[in-house]
C-alpha cells in the first residue's frame, strides 16, 4: 500500500503488518515425565507455540529423540529406570 505525498509514492508505515508470517521450521519439544498431570499441563502450555511430543519412560525418550529430533527436551530427573547422572 502506498500513500501519495506531493506526487511521490511513500510506503505506509503499517504496510505488510497484516501479512501471514513466512513459513518457518516448527520447533519441537520432547517432554519426558512419568506423571500424567505434568505431561498434560506441559503439552497444553507448550503446545501454543511448539510441536510437543510426550513420553512417559526413559526407553521411550531415547526412541523419541532418534525419531523426532526435538529442538529441546524437558526431562523429569527422577523417573523409574532413569537418573539425571545418566544423561
């Protein structure tokens, strides 16, 4: 959109403000927690801005990392069969 100012086309300051954003890589977060309530809360909260994958065990987490290639991982450090020192 242009505004004519003394015969010279000038770009309106709001030009392009309503355009759809350019396509971008959808960021993926892996949530690893054995507590269903925590899984649900994090998925609902993070799901507003990210693709969220949720798993409830260490073995599923390892498989999900390989399959999904997450950008970030939220990890419960106290789960059966898993300790923070194992990371």
